[in-house]
């Protein structure tokens, strides 16, 4: 099997599957026919959760590091939007301009993620999961118990996106396009950089860190840099998430939500950046409509069952199921093609034999 | 370890270090490595001149691979010092030693199975250059890509350069190991059993590759196949139980009765 070639120009035009154009066109015209509920609660929310899960996919899929602290980075960015910008809780709310608050929030999330990385890169496998889970839990309890900065159990409310160019960016359609812009931007960036020197190095470190050291790479620094980039993604998604909810509290960064992000990434598939978005869409649809099938208190059972089934039958998630289907279709088509060729060759052979005999 | 320099002769010391930097690729001085009570290496002293090719032979457990690990920095020596091209690298991490011109191959291929052959060699070429953190895709006319293509041709893997490494045959993976070791201007290469598991045809291909290496590249080869090892080196170090047991030319080692009894077997060299 040939791998992708290293070429900047080929990325933009040549390697794009025609199906991608259809998906892009669908996403762009989606608000024209969907209801506000489906635009905002389903599509925009899926894009935000997908972006947070994308930051995990980048670390786990390309770098082999499963970090459960991605939601904490996103949560920190959300809290900083409330602390530095405006909120309606009468606590903090320093009133910084929205753009400055956004920049500081994202950079702080990236710095937080970098620190998590600096601690976590000393470990591997299950220990990375445990240490990042410990950090996520510590951050949750810290936010819940700290009233000076995080306003304790209550958290913050009334955190709204700005009204810019005369547009209220929390209206469903503008917010959908904003989320789509951010999600597709990071999707493209992760996909593009996966074939860059840094992206290839990260995948090679995942495959064999010892060999990478023997080639002159500082593997720890590479992994920490990956945590930094994933922090930028998670932080940006965190800003969108707090604008989506208009509030943030310790419950937004609790262990159950941390696990949700992991479930989204695993169910979607970690081998391609599209996986987290597929997982997020499946998760949000289940979260919204599972109560139509089962009692509201038990919808997590449905999500858990789906998670179990996907992992059991396709370790590569929904993406793996899709790829397996495509492979089978291709094989079936090849089989039909060779059969028809054989029958043509057979009939021509028969004709030639007949003519020889004649 | 004994202190050899005295405060009275700093200038002479500096001068001799400068001379040895040009002369010696590797100097091991009283290197030992202990794993608890187990002494894997004991008092190893080796000097390898620039461009010299040497075989390190010995039975399993003699400490050959541990010696390589001590040189590359995978394990720090318990005592003793390691100098590369005159510079003391005893306390430097692996990647810093690699940047000083040291390369190695592994007994069991350590490659990047999820990447293509060209990606593997490209990363090896990029390991000692700037831009390791670049987020831009590499263009075909990049100098590292050109170098990678040249190295792939040098180890006869042109036909499979876009194949995934996991799909290569064992022999091809060993060839790729050598290509990775040759990337980025190496001055000293450590080959750890490069012929292990190769067919006779692949072995002669390996000998061809080793003999075609530029003369300025020094190497040490660990190899159990004497027909390969003794054809590609100028000197041999025999190890036994973590210690140096004998040193000499390939002919001297091959004809040494003690070596024959301990390692080569009675039949070797009889004809």
C-alpha cells in the first residue's frame, strides 16, 4: 500500500476526495433547511465537542498519548473568558475587551496543556491516562473549592460572545458558522500538519521513541510541543463552549464530561481527524434523542451500550466501520470487474477457438 | 577511575585532546556497567581510530549490545568515560551524541512501521538538521528529501520507497536499518548484528553495502556470522563475560586457539 506523498501542493487539490466537496457544500448550506434546534443544539454543539476531541485525537492518534486533561484546558479557557471578560455573577468579570480575553484564554489553555505535557511525557500508556486524569480531577476540585477566582460550586453565568459587525454571534446561524469555521480550520490544520516534519516525527515517536532518540530527536520536547498545539485547539473550543452554554461551573469540567470526550474520540475513531467529529455527532444525537427511546435518567446506558458495541465490533470506531465498508465495496467492485473481464476473455477465447476449428 | 591530568599541565592536556579529536572516533576508558549485582561490562578500554572498522565478537551474554548501549547513551556507564571525536560525552543524552556523528542499528529492527520507507529515511536525515518542529509539509525538492532518495538507492530499496515499512520483508527492513544509520553525515556507526536472519544472497548484499561505505566512516560491527564480520573489518575485539578477552587482526583472531575453543568451535579454520 502506498502512503501519501510529501508534497504541499498535492494536499490542496490532488488528494481531495470528491465526497469532501459534497460534505463541505452540505455543511455550508445546512442552515438553509435545518431548524434552529438542529443548527445550534446539534450541529454547533457537535462541532465544538468534536474540536475538543480533535485535540485528544491529535495527541492519542498521532502521538500515542491519551490525555484526559484536554477538557481541563478547554475549561480553563472558558473560566478565563468569564474572569477576564464579562459575566453576570457579580464576581470577577474584569471587563477586558473580548478579543484580548480570547487571546489570553487560548494562550493560557495552551500553557496549561504544555505543563500537563511536561509532566505526562515522562510516562507511557496507562500511566499517561492516570496522571492526566489526576490533573483533570485536581482541577475540578480546585475550581469547585476556590471562590476567589472560580466562584466555587456556582461558577459563572452570562458569558456571551460579542456583537460584531452588527451580528449577534450567539444567534444560531452565526454561531453555527463560527463553530464551523473554527472546527474546519483546526481539522484542516491537523490533517495538513500530520504530513509535516513535526507530524511525521510525532507518529514516529509513537511507533518507536527509542529509535527517534537514536536519530537525534529530543522526543520529550516533541511530545511537549504536541501538548502545546493540542492546548491551542482545546482552548479555542473551550471559548466556543462557554459562549454556547453562556455559563461555566465545575460541572462543566467534571470527570463524567472528561470521559465523554474520551468516548467521543474513541467512538469516532482516532486514526483520522474526521473521527472526533463523527463521534461528537453520534454522541450529541444520542444525548438529545436517547430519551425518546429510554428514560431520561438512563440515557447514559444507551451511550454506554453504543460505545461498547462500537469498541467491540470496530476498534477504530465509526471511521473504522466506514473504512471497512468502503474496502468491501471496492473488493466487490473489483470482483465484479474481474468476473466481467473473465467472461469477456472467455467468450473471446471461445470465439477464437471456434474460428480456429472452423 | 584514575585522574590522569595534573593542574600543572593544562596546556599539554588541551593539546593532546585536540590531537585525539582528529585521530580517534571513539575512546572508552575503564567503562563498566552494573545491573545490581550483575556486572554486564567490566573495565572496557577501546580506542577506535577515525575511519577504522572493527568487529566486536563474543558469545551471547558477553556484553556486546550493552557496550553499544553505553556508547550511544541508552544506558549510562556505572563507571568510566566515553569520548566521541575527542569530546567527553559520558553524561550527554542519546540525541546529543547522535548530533556529534554517532549512529547505530539495532539487533531487532526498530523502525516506524506506520510510515513509508521514504518517511523513515527522511526523518533520519532531518534528525540532525533545523526544522524538526516545522509544521509545513516537505516539498520534493527539499535537500533532506534528495538525501533520503540517495540513501534509499544506496541500500537498494528504490522499488519500495513508498511502501509502508510494516509491509517490507525482514531483509528489506534490515537494509532500511542501515539507510537510517547512514543518514545525516555519520562519522561512527555501530552495527548490531546486521546480518541476523538474512538469506545468503541478502548477506552478500550487506557485505557489498558495508564495503562501499565512505572511508572516513568508522564502524563497529557485532556479528555472529564470521564470514560477514571478518570480511568487512580491519580489527577484532573479542568479549567474554563483560570483559575484553582478546584483540587483533581478523587473521590473528581466526587462528587463535583460545578463540577457536571458546567461540569459533574446533572445526573453524581447519581448512
